């Protein structure tokens, strides 16, 4: 299981797109599931669900200091 905590409100980059984490759950198999909404142009306002363990190769937590207000 991942060691870095991702909380609702965090910005993440998954599959080269930026997302806002709306909710984090644990599924029946113990995996973290992230409910997100798109922020970058290609996925803007689209909702998605990612299983964190399957996205570890592409997942990047964005430092809040590096974000711009929208």
C-alpha cells in the first residue's frame, strides 16, 4: 500500500492530466480509490475514478506551492 497520503482537495497528475481529488475510499480488496474531477484542458470538469495502486507509475502529487488559483 502507498505510504504518501492523498487527501481530498489535493491536486494530482495522473496519465498526464491534472485532477482534483474529491474523495478517497478503500475498496473491498483494500485498494485506495480516488474520485477526482479534471482540471487540465483535455479532462476539465470530467469525473473519473482511479485505483491508486494501478496508477502508481503515472501518479504525481502536485505541491500546493506550485499551483495557480483558478
